């Protein structure tokens, strides 16, 4: 009888963890596991330069963008439904956007429609610096002679380097090439002698057509 009494006292002195079934978590472990929350999926993210030359293309990577998302460039105070440039992402994670041709403070945005109205998911500041361009070509050529030209500027999608009569309008046509495709080209020289002008013409949102650089070319 005394031996049974001692066995009962020893069992009562054991900690609760020792009485738990083998492999079963303790009460503290169970509470810790219950307090852990499942990892939340990461939201969308933007990666792009925050300072570029006005009128130049802006390459943007939009990670984990939701279906129907769009990239936009707007002024910081513009509402969600107003933008200077809008490019749908569709199935692409990246896109190239034409930047405004005027220097200033803008905003890169990731937007989508919600309940029939556009909403801004992400925004990032964008500063455009004054646009500049340089030209290099011979100052004189003979009639009908080929003119090797080099032109570098914002290199926007619609920018062009063009040879026109001196004093022609900014949108005048002539032998030309697109510097975004290649900064060097050989243009056909005019058949008529006279004073001509080689131009770098930027064509960007906000600014429209703007002559950034000129060089006189004499056709003899």
C-alpha cells in the first residue's frame, strides 16, 4: 500500500509535457503555430529610371502586374483618369513609353480599371531634363552626292534627321532617317544647288514637333 502511494506521488510530480503522447506538440508550440500567418503574395512593383532626357523612350519593368494593367505618364496632380501617355501591358511584363518633350516633373503610374473607373496602383516620380541633339555631316557636297550623317538626340520613336532647304517649316519633308533605328545614315543629296539645312526634329508628347539642332549644308 505504501509503494502504490509513492508511485502516485511521482506521477503527479511529472511535468505536463512528459505526459503528452510521443511526438505531439506542447501547448506552447501549438500556440506558436496557430499565431503564424500564411505568407501573403507580393504585390506589383515598378522598375524604371526616375530621370531621363525629355522626349526619350522610358523602359519600364512592371513585376506582378494584374490583368488589364496599364502604364501611364501623367502630371503629379492629374486624376487617375487623366494621362499624357498610356500603354497597355497586356501579357508583357515590360514596355517602352515615349516621355513628354518638355522638361519638368511628371509621374510614372501603374493603373487598372476597378468598378468601371481607373485607379492608380503604383506611382513613381519622373523628371525630364531639357532635350538636346547633335549633328555631324560635311558642310559642302556636290549636286546629287551622297551625304553621310550622324544624329544623336532623345532618339524617340518619331524623331528624325532630315535635310531640307534653309528656312523651311519644321515639318518640311526631305531625305531623312530615324535615329532610334540607327544614329548614322547616308542621305541622297539634292539635285538643285543652294543652301540647305540638316535638322534633328523631335516629335514627342506635349512638345510636338521641335527642331533641336541644325547644321548648314551647301550643295554646289
